[in-house]
């Protein structure tokens, strides 16, 4: 985040530095007088908003919801299995000989640990599945952004998500969000 802010401030200050009085004068002419400084042009958008506007995004979200539901059903099943065994253990614990009681306690502890491990693994699997499902969408979006930046002569495109750039002077940058969404929707047809 700090790197992005530093880059944004450096890019935005380039035209101001070129016109600054702090440039040493040599022989009556400044470097700014003899060499015209290029104006840095940039675009900005909300990457997440554009991503969510893609038609494929809804499909990925539906697939992820189905996968989450499958994992949730399995988690509910193993939780129910554990609860049944735990209830049976509580009902019979006074009647069990010590070795059977210890054996059942160990089984319950192992089952509980197995369930905890399964839940942690399922969260990792869901995260990885979502990353893999979103990768083609991000690649497509990044390709459209690169093409648009080249066509427009933009030096960079700033992602405004997370309040990374709380203010962007619209006279210095271009809001390209609607155009990117239009291009993505056009490419989807």
C-alpha cells in the first residue's frame, strides 16, 4: 500500500517538478526550457467493481457457492457423527471399564482433531479453488487494461480499491472504469 502511494505521488509530481524553479539554470536556459517534459497520463478504476461486472464473475460465484455448500454439508455430517458418538460416550461412561473409557476418549479426541483438520483443509481448498477460478477473469481483465492503456497512451492504471488514492484530479487522470466494463461486455458476446 505504501509503495502504491509512493508511486502515485511520484508520477503525479513529475509535471510539477519539470516546471519547478529548483531546476538549476545554465546559460540562461533551464532543462525544462530546452527539453519538453512529457505529460504523464494515467487511468484509474475500481478493479473489484470491474471484475464483478464481468459476466463470468457470476458463474464463478455460483460455482463457489455450490462448492461451499458441499463442504458445509460434509462438515455438518461429521459434526453430527461426532455428537452422536459423544452422546453415546456420556451415556455409557459410568458403566465402561477404565480401559474402554480411555479408548473411547482417545477415539473422540482423534475424531475431533480430524474434524478440525478437515475444516482447516476445506477452507484452504476453497480459497485455492476460488483463486484458480478467478485467474482467467483476472488475466482477461488485465489484458483489456493493457490494451486500453497502450491505445490511450497511459503510463499506468491506478486501482482505486481500498481507498488507495483518496483523491485523483480528474484533469490529470482518466476514469476508465465504464469503458473497461463496456469492452469486457463486448468481448463476452
